[in-house]
């Protein structure tokens, strides 16, 4: 007997991330190649025709794992019985805009969609917020959906995590699949702290720390790990917007699949990933905001990796991005009042 299909909601499904994401889900990239899915796609009425076009393409692609498609502009219908909700719907940042500029537009969407998820989703629905400001949208969703377990509401910082892996791979000239255990701390914004202090590379002579390799490598100087590397990862979203005149889409969609896959199916032994989760104050960062931490996942649950040593530079950067999240929380509430 094959598995029962899981229902996966994608909001903003007619947008550019949605267009990249739904075929990945239908191919099994998110939940496994033995897991049938029913896609629920939500968008707003002006995008209804485009949404229907995406549905037509999904039918035309004849994905064997795809057992049904709901394409709707009705939030309640979209949320009905969903096991996974990927919240992409909202207004993206354009060139020259800071993330705070999109705050007012997007947090009110997340307040209203929180209630719909609470009322209509499956009881243990896992929620991933992608739309910016991702951490604060996720926080608002959590606050206005009190019956959804708080550990089920997360935001996407896996894209930043993957960007950090990609930069290390390029600069040290190693395979990206051999690099692991970078950390994104804090906000999915330019204040985030991409931390390489615990990152390693699998080499022919065993596992080596990225800092050690940088010391002997020709392509990346240790000092640059504390400066240039951090700002490249922090500013990568803006660099993509500048180059494409549109924000990242294929990398965002692929990272969203990585986030849910590892959460549901587990992280490999000895490997952690970065997820925006409700902070309990671990590592003395502010509690009560959605903050990106290193986590391991098993049996569908994430756990913050504890006990990592934190140096002075890291401390400052972790505090700065935490302070930004506390400010964003206050700003979000002021936008909603
Ligand atoms: P897009 O404009 O192409 O698509 C957004 C879609 O959301 C549109 O189809 C729009 O009609 C729809 N939408 C608007 N309001 C909605 C609502 N109330 N309910 C349902 N759908 C609604 O944008 P995009 O490039 O796909 O980006 C989507 C979001 O993801 C943006 O906020 C962007 O900034 C963010 N983003 C986050 C990350 C991350 O790593 N966290 C990365 C890239 C982009
Ligand atoms: C990204 O990181 O690519 C997105 O969040 C777009 C942005 O606004 O930075």
C-alpha cells in the first residue's frame, strides 16, 4: 500500500517563488519521492487567472505523485486539511526598498491568514513563512493562531544558510555537499549573522574547520571571513534584486523544500541547519521573537543545538540582529493597531 497523500498549501502560488516551488513539491523534492501530495494553491482575485494557468501547467506536467490540485482565492478553502503550509503570499521588496518598507503591507495579511490556518488546517500542520519580513510575519501568524503549537510555526532562513555554504564552496574551491554546519543567527535581513566558526569541510584527509582551511587557502583570507564573507551573505538578497530586478525565486523555492524536507524527514547525523523558530532565549538572545538558530530535526521535531562556544564578535552580531527583531515586533504591532 502506498502512502496517503499529504496536503501542501502554497500561498502566493501565482507569484514567482510559487511558480518555481509547486513543480518541486509535485516532484517529491519537498516531502520525498515516495510521498504523494495534493497541492492547495492560494492567491488573490487579481491573480486568479494566472493561478488557473499554473494549475493547467501542473496537469500538463503529469507528475505521478500529484494526486490533486486546489487553486483558489478563498483562504478557508485553501487551508482546509493542509498538513504543510508554505506562506509565500505577500508583496516582495523592490530595488531600493528596505524590508521594513514591506512590513505594513505584509503583517496584516499574516494576521488574517493565521485565523484561517487555525480554523481549517490539519491539527499538526507545519507552517513555513517565506514572505518578508519573514521572521516577523511568522511571529504575527503565531500570535494570532494561539491554538497552533508554537513549535509548528517557522520562517525561512535556509536560503541564507545555503548561500553561506555556496560562498564557502566557491571560495575554498570545494564541493558544496562537503561543507556543513554554518549558522544563520537572527533575522532574515541584512542584520543576520552568518557564522562560520563551527563550519567544516569534508576533505580527503578528514573533516577540517573552515577557519583552518581559510588560514592555509589562497582564495579566502581569515580576516575576510569576519568581514567580506558576512556582508556578501547579508546582502545577497539585495544583489539578486539588483541583477534580476526581481527578488530571488528558484533559490528561495529550493531552500523552502530543504527546510520542510529536513524538518519532516530529519537532518543527517552530525549536521545542523538554520531555521527561524520561536526563541526561548537560548544563547541569551531575546525570547518571544522568531530568531534563526542552528537546529537538528528528528521525527518531525526541531531542537536548537545547545552549548556552542560564542566569541565576542559573534556575541555582538547575535545581539544586534536580536535587537532588530525586537524593534520589528514593536513596529508590526504598531502597523496592526
Ligand atoms: P511575487 O510578487 O512574485 O508573488 C507574490 C504573490 O503573492 C503574488 O502572486 C500575489 O498576488 C500574492 N499575494 C499577495 N497578497 C496575497 C494574499 N493576501 N494571499 C495570497 N496571496 C497573496 O513575489 P515573490 O517573488 O514570489 O516573493 C514572495 C515573498 O517572498 C516576498 O515577500 C519576498 O520578499 C519573499 N522572499 C523571501 C525569501 C526568504 O528567504 N525568506 C526569499 C525570497 C523572497
Ligand atoms: C532574499 O533574501 O532574496 C529575499 O528575502 C529578498 C529580499 O528582499 O532580500
